[in-house]
């Protein structure tokens, strides 16, 4: 198998619970792949199988050409894993936790000390850095794990790693906007089954057959109540207020009808443009049906 990650009918059963159900996943070298799915869909279970941290019930899995179950050391040598809740040692202080992690990552001691101070300061834990993590509130632990600005920086870092070093990335996330920003392909897993996988734009076309017409309308003038008129047009499924206008989800091309509503109300048209389905649309469609 030449792909970086390849699974064939990968299945994990916890007693009667089918956590991952015949998953066929392919991630090629150099890709940034978004792995999406609602709570309990099987994302973490899949990742644990890819890392050799839990054994598949059946099916095949290969990571960098190795079998994670039998060659887990080879896989771990080649794969970095950033878990959703980085575990901290409760009986160490925040500072000691960070220093310990730095040591594991072979960061030289004085650099580690300098960066620990810097990072604690950044997440506003400088004053609490010497307290034991077990005394921390949930929010403090989250900040120690990663601050919100940090999330953006991590995404940039992922993108840099991918572009500069051709590192293949699998990103499992609920943050659709972010996934959409950096992923070239996505897979959506629901109830253990991969219901769709492909390039962002192709997914949009394939999935939203029934309501593929999306428009953004912006007008100037007295537009109160225009929602009702728009909603009344045949083929308009949903009208959603956006900061600068209305987003229309439609089953057909309704631009002429929209224009006639605008002129009937004596408004001026600022823009009426078609919008590609966003990942959010795709996601919502599937997650509603899940
Ligand atoms: N160790 C376990 N023993 C029994 N059932 C488990 C175990 N781990 C996971 N499951 C079940 O398998 C299913 C998939 O769980 P998993 O953690 O893979 O979902 P997830 O997609 O990562 O969800 P989330 O988005 O909430 O993290 C769930 O129904 C879960 O309850
Ligand atoms: Mg999970």
C-alpha cells in the first residue's frame, strides 16, 4: 500500500457496540485530511487503531507502510499525535509539566526554561505556574493545554509543516471553519461508517444535489420584511439573515424571482451572488440525518 494511511474494512467492536464499521480510508502523502464526525462517531477509536494503541476487531490498516498493531514502534517513530486533551500530571506544577514535556521532546534545558516562562505568561498562568495542576480549574487546565490564539497558531504550524516539509496531516476536529481553511480533502464519519470522503468542492456538488443553489443577497434601502417575500418564492428552502444581507438556500435557480422582489420593493441591489456550499452545509446535512 503506497498511501500514508490506508484502511480496508477497518472495524472495531466494543462488545455489542460497533464503534468503527468497515472503514475504508486513504490518505496520500502530502495531504491535509480533515476527519469529521459528530460525538461518538468513531473518530478517536479510528485514530487509536492507526497509532496501534487499540487493536482492530477486523479489517486491515497500514500507516507509512507498517501495520500499527504489529509494528507499532515503526509507526510511532514516524507519526506525531496531538491529542484533544493533552494529559497533565496532576502532582506536578504547570511549570514542571511543561519542562517535562520539553525534556521528552529533547529541547535543551535553558531553552525549555525560557520558553516555559514565555508560554505561561502568554496563557496568563505566570502567577500560577508553580501550583500543582490538580488545583487548577477546568479553564486553567484548558489554557495550559492550549489557548484559543494558540489554536490558530497550531493551524498555521500544521500548514507550514505540510507545505515546507510535505508532512501528511490528519486533522480530526469539530471546528468546521478551521478544517475548511486548511484541509484539501475531508472524510465524514457517522455511527462508525465513513459516509463520504473527497475534495471539498467535489463533496459539495455530490452531496447537495437537492439544494445546490445558494445565493447571497445584499440590498440597500428599507428592507424590513423582505425575508417573508423571499421565503415565499418557489424553490427557496431557507432564508437566513447574515450580517450584510440574506443567505438563501434553494432547490433551483431563483435569481430572477429574487430580483423582482428587490425591484418591487424599490430597493437597490448591491449584490446577488451564488455561493458554493460550505463544509458547514455539508456537515449539517449529514449530521441532521445522522
Ligand atoms: N473503551 C470503550 N469501551 C466501550 N465503548 C467505547 C470505548 N471507546 C469508545 N466507545 C464507544 O465507541 C463509539 C465511538 O467512540 P469514539 O470515542 O471513537 O467517538 P468520537 O468520534 O471520537 O467522539 P467525540 O467526538 O465525542 O470525541 C461511541 O459509541 C463510544 O461510546
Ligand atoms: Mg473523540
